């Protein structure tokens, strides 16, 4: 039985859907912050056990670990929006460092009481981000597992701290932790504060589509379902104490991405006045300490675990646009 923490968030909920498809038994825990998907009815209909609680709640988490004799914890619970981390860093320190530490401690105490055999099979997956590695120049080599941490904003700093604490809990206390550092995800169920859903929803709501700086910041986009398949492989066959980089090998400048999404919308939902959605794109003052480029070298997970991305960006992005369009039009 898996414990999926942060299972109502973007990636966590996609992982829940993957587990349902693969008929894996699991329990979901989520604090239900603003970022959580409103999917309680879906979970109930699928007979999924759900606990609304925070990862820092040692008492409740211990009870869940014991009740279900959890074999793997996959932690997606985090504060994740860089802009929020600049305007209100304290919740990022609380959730991504202090509560994450509490979760490690609770897991360690539970783990220590397991039988020798159960210990051998237990896993703690620390889901992290490529933002820990900081920013690449246009001509620099992609991040590998050996890249150093150079976080530039409170979000990436808090995730880097979490990754380092996780490393120590594995080395010092033998908690079988594996950390993943993934590039930017896109797909269904992401909060509309994030770049891709924001471009789509602002375009359809006839609002300005804000693009930071000169729009040349580059991200390496991976479909969330490909990320979830990588996590699934790692929880089953990843090596304890290792880190795995996961990327889409799909670098795109923000401005090119915004234009591509606008063109898709021009085709599937043309504006009444026949103008292009690209006319709504507006450059705004740059984000502070805005990382220029992220790019992931995924050679390790490809060679060791035979993982590959399955979803082509052109298809995945069309599906994502359609998904948000359907949801928004239902609301209008
Ligand atoms: N979205 C990306 O592009 C991306 C890329 C790489 C790595 N990641 C990492 O993957 C993880 C999940 O990201 P996401 O995009 O799904 O995030 P998200 O913001 O969509 O969801 C986070 C979820 O965690 C829950 N949560 C927050 N604080 C909690 C707490 N204290 N206790 C329990 N639940 C809590 C929220 O309610 C929400 O449901 C994060 O660790 C993030 O750093 C995300």
C-alpha cells in the first residue's frame, strides 16, 4: 500500500490516476490548500481512502502509516509557485522544509519498527525539481545528477534544503529515500496560476497574457503523465540513496510557447472578431531572479530504468489546451 502525500495537487492527482489504472493500492493525504484539486467526489467514487491533513502532523501521519502498513511514501506535498514564494516565503519554509522534516522523522520512526524484510522493501520518494540546480546559460550543458545546487528563489531554495535533509536522513538513519529532480510539467489538472494554464485561461477570458521580461526564458517541458510513469518506475526499481533527473528533452522559450498555444486556440476556438489570441500577449516586468534556462539530462533514468517519454509535445499540448477550454467554457 502506497501513501501518496499531496495527492490532490497537479502531479499527485495524475499519479493517483495512474495508480488506479495500474490497480495499485494506495491512500491519499493532502492538506487541501488553494492548490489542491477539488476531487474528493472522484476519490469517493473510486473508493480511495483520503485524509485531509498536513504532512507535518506527526500524530495523524503515524496513524495512517500504521493502519495501512504503508510500503512506500511518495511525497508530492509542497508549496510550488515561485511568485508566491517571493511574496510570501514563510509558508515555503514551513511546508517544504519544516513539515517535510516532520514527515521524514515520522517515517523514520515507523520504518525503524518494521521487520527486516519490510525494511528491505520500504521506499520514501522525495519528489523534487530541477529548479534546485539554478539557471543555465543558453550554451551551457544540461543538468545532470552531479550538478550542484544553485537555487535562486525561495521556492527552489526550500526544495534544495528538503533534498539535502532527505539525503542526510538516508545516509544517517538508513531511511530508504530516492529523490527525483524533474523539469517543468504540463498537462491536465494544473492550477491556473501556472504558466500554461494561465496562458490558456487568460486567452479565453479575453485578458492580457502576461509574459515575463523578454519572453526568452526557456523551460524543458515534460508531460505530467510521463513524469508519473518515471516515478512509478523509480518506486519499484530505483536505487536507494540515488537521485534521478527526469526531463522532457523539450526546451521552449516562454514567448514561443505562448504563441503556440494561441495558434492552437485560433484553430479550435477562433475569436469572434477573427483576430489572433497572440494579440493579447503582453510583456510585463521580469520576475525577480528569474532563472534563464532549465534543461535536464535524463540519461541515467533512461539507461538504468529504461524509461522514455511517450507523449509528444505537439499532441500533449493540444490535449491540455482542450482540457482547460472545456473546463472554462463549462463555467462561462
Ligand atoms: N509542477 C511542476 O512543473 C513540477 C516540476 C518538478 C517538480 N515538481 C515538484 O512536484 C511536487 C508536486 O508539485 P505540483 O505541481 O503537483 O504541486 P501543486 O502545487 O499542484 O500541489 C501541491 C499539493 O500539496 C498539497 N499540500 C501543500 N502543503 C501541504 C502540506 N503541508 N501537507 C499536505 N499537503 C500539502 C496541496 O494542497 C496540493 O494539493 C512538488 O514537490 C514540486 O516541487 C513540480
